[in-house]
C-alpha cells in the first residue's frame, strides 16, 4: 500500500523499449521490467507529466492512473525518497578473502599438440618449446592452497588446463584419486573439469570421467573445412577427424560435453552453421567466443584475423531468433539470460579482479587469469606464499582498472551492469600496448558492447511477453496490463 502523501520521482536510470503499441520500462540499476501489451502512449504521457519533485498517490483521482502509479512503484520506475539512493550501484559481488566459489586453472602442461592460428599461449610466457609439465608437488600444493582460502561450504572447481592437459593426464589421475573420494573439512566440495582439444584419448579416460563426474569442454571451430583452417595439428595436419572420433567415444558412453568455437574473420559468417554443427555432434552447449586479439606474450594479433563485431552480433542474434538451438544451449546468450534473471549486478565482468579464477603454471606461479600467465607485472604470487593472497595489491589494482566506474564508455549505458564492461584482458593488456592500433582498441570495446546492446533487449522482450502470457493464463478474469 502506497503512502498517500509520499512523493515518488522518476528513476534517473529509466530505460524504455518500444514496438508499435507495446512498451517495456525498467530501471537499469535494478531491472524489474514492466510490460504493456498496449497503451504505450498513455503511459508515456503519464511519465512525461511527473514533475521533478515527484508525484504522490493522493494527487491522482483517476483509479486507472492510481493502479498505474502502483505498478510503476512496484517495478522501481518511480522511487520514493528513501529509495533514491538506489541510483548509485552498490552491489559488486565482492568476495572478500574467502570466496564461496573458486575456479582454479591448473596448467598440467604448457605445450600443445595443436598449432591454432590464434593461440593465446605465448611462446615465451608459456615456454611452449620447452614442453614443460606440472609436477605432483605443485599440483597438490595448489589444491591445498585454494581449499584453504575457500569459504566453508564453498566449491572449488578444479580445471585441468594447458597447453593440452591430456598430455599430462597421469598427474590429473593422482589428483582425482586423492580428492575425488575425500571428505573435505567445513563442508567444502571439489568439482573436476577438463578443457581439452581431445586430439589424444588416454586409456581409461572414459572410466575417469564417469567415476569422478568430470565435465568437459572441447574446441571445434565448425565443420571440418572451417575447423582445420584455424586448429591444425602441430605438424600442420588436419585435426577435425581425430577429434570427432574421440567425441564419438564420449557419446557412445553417454558422457555429456560442450563444444566451443573461437570466432574469427574466417568463420564469423557461419555462426548459425557452427551452432547447428555443435548440436549435431552431440554438444550440450554451443559456445561462441570472439577471438581475444592478444597473446600472453602481449603480442597483438593481426587485424585481418578479427571478426567484425557487427557480423558477430548479427550471427548471435540470428542463431537466437531462428532457434538453431534453445537459447540456454548457446553461449553467450545463456549467460546473458542468467545475468538478466538475477538483475544487472556486474561491477566486474569476470572473476579475475576478485581472485576467483586463479591460474597456476608449471612453476607454481599464480596469475589471476589464464591470459596473464608469464607476465611478471600480473603475477599474483606463488603456491608457496604464506600470506593472504586476497590482500594482494595486484587484485586492488585490477579492480580499479576494470571497475565499471572507471570505464569512460560505460557511465550512461543502460546495459553496463549486465555485461560488466567486457573482458578485462582487453583493457589490461591492450589499452597501453604500443602495438595496439585504434582499430584493435575499437574492436575490444565493440565486441562486447554491440552484442549486449542488441541481445539483451531481445531477451527482455521475450521474458516480458512470456510473463505477461502467464499472468493472463493464471488470472483470466483480471485486467492485465
């Protein structure tokens, strides 16, 4: 019930989406969309007449407009004095020194059996030519370190990564046998994940996956003609057929997996085909990730490799609209859906600035992100450090550098708390890089910004119409807006 004399002011973060007689209104700081299937002009006129100092319930005599006022207040479009402070975003999901979830990447090897044209593993920073592998001591010390930092009841997602982790799978087996059946203190849990090209398939891998419930992500850049262009074997031979044979083994054993395609200029016009191909290969999720234009050696990739952000956005939109696969099976659309459901609360675009995506290399050095490996100024610490990693000045610096409040292109964007400003790698490694042209910098901004501005409105329309339909079905005799 509204207070008769309380003044309600129009949100300064108001977003309106309009299509013919339909309209959606919401506050982008705290999105709770209010959908109108008709009467758009009436609502717009009502909002336009609200004075700067607000309007009270008692000032409105028309019962229909009283109902409208209540709806606008309920959805956070009109705010009372006590709620005006909402205009400043305070929710940043700070995790503190004991995160509830940590995604720890273990570089079991720092070399690979593929020669991907866009590989982010730099020759120097990853020492790829030396074919280094992680030792048992470093692997176990890493797990113990992050279990120690994990909050009670927390989840440690242990990600076997590389290079190519299957080239050192014996080490993974030792970790699986030790932690897979171990009851951890304080209700903590470990989940195991494998990110692999699946070019090799060690004996017993199927049994390992089943016994320890390992989730799997494999890279396939599309049908053979596209995939083999960008992901050949280290000797220059095609890799597609061998990978698909190993995917068939997983399928025959009823093991679920997800497939990912790195989107470059060579395959950006085939996004719909790639999604369909992934699903046909048995993938649970088709992930479409635009190429990051820099390696861990801080070498900028040629502009000729980059997809046009407009083409990338168009491909995502068409895959979504044509329902090539369910929206929850297409990344990043499924991630956008989840972000919208919990409300736009992303002060940071990923876990790196908060220390929830630690990467441990073969030497035991720790970095906040897989892209930072080998870059001395971005080294977070080592597994032998006795201090609190989460009090590191590096994390404070990354938070400052990647926070939305410090992004010059983001302050008034209505989608900023949904996308978080995009991958911080592009800011941390690109903006001050003398090799990076203005075209590269523009790409880094637009490759996140354009999809957000196009896809999020589509998701909000679908969500709002769906909710409206449910309201009518559940209350057929009531008047629905």
